[in-house]
């Protein structure tokens, strides 16, 4: 008798080191590297952009080692030096209200709280339940609608672990229709990660990466919107093909969830309208008003307040003012691990000596060594190599915000040195980070979804091998095309 796939998935997940342990290990290696490598520095140079503005970039020819620079110690008092055990605190408090760890942590906690209120109203559950319970003559229309809805959820608010209850909800529905459990995970978790990886406005990956890279927040929307459509269409087509190929005899119609299919009430439509209006408001603010982290965080807080007022006034899922406050707290609390990872990751930058190219640091030395290894490569090949590097790194750090905090301080200036635009570097990050979450066993959301569907990880990987290969090919084409087309 074969082992329970749920327990096998959980055992595999438990054997892998925790993200905090991995980051701590990286920090220790960086600290020890300070006794092997000499810190270095660059000189800045003025660069005129296509729109006529002048900005400062690293002059790659100006690198030099600074052997007399101060090395790290275990503890540091005051402003000077780098202390191993000071790094966590220094990482958490680095930055200002518009950038760095402080701003990003505040942004994701407020955004998480706002979406916590929306989820507590039950509107998202009822909207998806309505799609699931909708009786249609052709189940393929329901599958396509569900895939698009979950992909949109990943693109707009970084849906991931939140799909696990929907996996549990969909398994009996899909089974009665004759579809297997892999189809359920494709419709839910895989769809959210495709949306997450190709998003034009994900506050937990694109916004953080662009903030670290000193790019206008949510810039490059047209290409990313087109990319989301292409990837979602490909994922949907694969899911429909797989579902048709593996389908067995089942009922002609999906059963309603519960005794009746959930109906969307006036309050639900008001909250969905508020959500769509907020998305439009954010797009307008970013494109025309120059909104950045403080303004966008305020927009999400406003959305949360509107959802709370509607939920309390119409008693959606029995919401009360105290319940709305608790939902905000729980939503922010759910993102506290991501906030801590960002702070810890910035602590690694602190151990390197900071991210100022004109100040001696190990980061500058690593940038110089990285640019030397990529020196002479065509721009498209350098960009594709960055994408592959992000994909591999995601095995170790599956948090999108954490990976952005760890890698973008290096990848953004490295892209300047090798002639790749920072926008392409962010594109390489988001595609490398998001899509590998579909297969890496270090992803808690993947393993949780597979456990809920009772699907073994190896069975899952075999079933979606074609999908993943196609996504890697599409990603490579987009990264290479963006590099050759001067995406910035």
C-alpha cells in the first residue's frame, strides 16, 4: 500500500531548512567573507536617460579595493563598524518613510491588514463559490473562469496560501465532474503563481523590487499586463488540455456548494466594485500623480476602511467593528514573517557594509566580481542569466518579498554594470521568483495545497512538467525580448 501523499509532502517540507535559518546562514557566510575579501568602492557617473533626466549610475571602470576599511565584529556600539549580532536590528530599522526596510515593512503590513478585512467579509469566498456552483452546460467555461479568477488574485494581491481552503472546497466538486486532484491544484495554486509572477501591480513582489531598484512604482505596466494575459492564457489552455485528457465519467453538472450555490449580495458587489476602483485609482496615481509607497499604502488602507464600513453596515459574515479590527490585525499578522524576512535580508546588506557604491563595502566587491563574470556577454544573455539565477535562488527563499530584499540590492546595480536595464532586472526577478514556486518543494503554499488535495509531490511534478517547461520558455522569451527591446 502506498504512503499517504499528504504525510509524504509534509515530511519533505519538514526536512527542508526554514527560511530564517537559510537567511541566518547567508548572514554568517557574509560575515566570514569579510575576513577573506577586501571591500571596494565605485565612483558615480552622470547618465542622461531617454526622457532627458540626469541620474547617477556606477562607473564600472572606477572600482578599487579599500584594504584599510573596517572589518566586521560580533558587537558594535555607536555608528561605526558592522556587528554580526547588530545586523537584525540594523536591518529592520534601515531606510526611511519612502524606501528601505522601514517603508517596505510598513507597506506590506498595512496592505496585508486591508486585505485581511476584505477576506473577512466573505466576499472573495462567495464570489469564487458562485463561480464553482454556477451550473453551466460546458464545464470548460467554469474551469477557464476559475483559472482566470485565481490568476487575477495572484496578480492583484499576491494570493498564495489563501488558496488552500479553496482546494478543499473544489476537490469534491471536481471529483464529481470526473476531474482529478491535479486539476484542482492547477486551477487554484498554479493559477495564482502565474498571476503572481506576471503581475503589473503585486504589492508584495513587483512593488518591493522596484522600490529597492529605485524605479517608479508599478512602472512598465503595459508590458506586464500583456505578459499576464499571455501567461494566463497558456496556463489556462494547459489546464483545459490536462483536464480533458485525464477526465473520467462524472456528473454532467457540478454540485452546488453547501445546500445552495452562494449568491452575491449587494454588499459583495459593493466591495468588489471598491476593489476594482482601487486598482484603477492606483494605476492613475502611479502613472499620472507619481504615487509611491506612502501613497499606495494609503490607498490600500482606504480600501480596507471602505470594506469594513460596508461589511459592518450590511453584517457580511456577521462582521462587527471589533471583528473588522481583528481581521485587520490578523491580515497584518499573516504578513509579519515576510516583514521580518525583509528586515533580516537588509541586515545582510548591513553586514556587507551597506549599498552605497561610493562607500567601501563587500557588496561593491561582489558586484565587481559578478560584472566581471558577465563581462563580454551580450545584453540578452546577461539578462537571461540573471533570470536563471533568480529561478535557482527561489529554491532557497520562496518568499517573493524576501527574495526581492535579498537579491535586488545586488541585481539592480549589477544590471547597470552589465548594460541591462533595472526594469529588466526586476522582470527577471519576478519571473524567476514566481514561476518556480509551482514546483519547488520548499514552497509552504505548494506543499500545503498538495496536502489539501492529497497529491504526492512527485506525481504533481510529472503531471505539470509540460506546463512548467512552457512557462520557462515563455519567461526566457519575455526576458530576452525585453532586454533587446530596451525595456526600461
